[in-house]
C-alpha cells in the first residue's frame, strides 16, 4: 500500500498553554501516513514580549522529516 498504513493511526496528541492574556491549545493526528509528517511551533510569550505569541503549523506532504534545532 505504498507510504500509507492499512488503517489510519487515530491516536491524538494534544497540548495547551496559557499566558496572562492568552489560552491556547492544539491537537494532532497521524492519519494514514507511515509516520507523522507535520510539525508545529507554539511560543508564548514570544521574543520577550508578553503580548506577542508565535504559532505555526508545518504540513509535511510526504516530504523528508528532519529535526530543527
């Protein structure tokens, strides 16, 4: 079946956070792919500013997975 699992991996991974002005959360699920290909960033506060936050999702689309430091 190629790069796909015979059944989707429906295990959900959730996280949440809170600052003085913001509450946030996210959930991810692997699905049909052999391994999780997506990644995310959640940083609050951001750059030392208590009113700033950074949130991003990187959608893998079957590409090569590399760790970013």
